[in-house]
């Protein structure tokens, strides 16, 4: 089998996995599944519900009304992790869910809104803040065990 044929076979298998994933209630769009998985993990672990896809600024609403922005990161062996851009501060906390490539939970953090700007950097080109995980750890609540109780 040539490299091109191997690639075609792998892409066909990938397309089939994506099709099957799209049938699961946790997967809400055709993007990479980490975001949807992270949102649902946080909702299950903290007793909340996942917001509609069009909700501005948050992904999960907890039973007490707190709004949580969720950021999923795939861990690849380095500790210089940053979240994707946060473009709105319309939330109470940011949950960071760090997973291995197989989606097992490495770490979970809950960063209060009043600390987000302190532990992040604003990127003009992204028009948003990116939290630096290493800086967030000292000010965050560790929710790793809660996430693992739902998932691992």
C-alpha cells in the first residue's frame, strides 16, 4: 500500500469515527470532540447543564446559577499550556480541562473570574485572553478528582 493509499484508508476510518461520534448526545458539532467532552465533563462533575451552542461567554450553568466558561486542552508532555482565546468575560469562572490524547483527564482547574486577567495574556490578534495554566494553578480550585470521578 502506498503512502497515499494508507492516508486515504486512515481518513476513511476517521470519517466513520466522526460520523459515529456525531450520534452521541455529548457531541454537538463537527469540530474536534475535546470541547464538547470537556463541557459535558464539567457539567456532570459540578452539577450543571451545558448551555446552548449560541450562549455568549459561558458553556455550563451550575445549579446555583454560576456560569462557567470551559476550555479543553490536549496534553502533549509540555507544561507551557495555554487555553484558546477567551473573548468575553460574561462568566463566573473558567474551567480548564486538560486531557491526554486518549481523552483521559490529566488535570482540571476552576479559575475564578477575578483572577482570569491576572493569569492570562491578552492577544490583540485573537481579540481575547489566553490563560497560562502554570500561572493559573496557584489561584485555581483543583477539580481533577471531580472530573475523573465522571470520566476515568
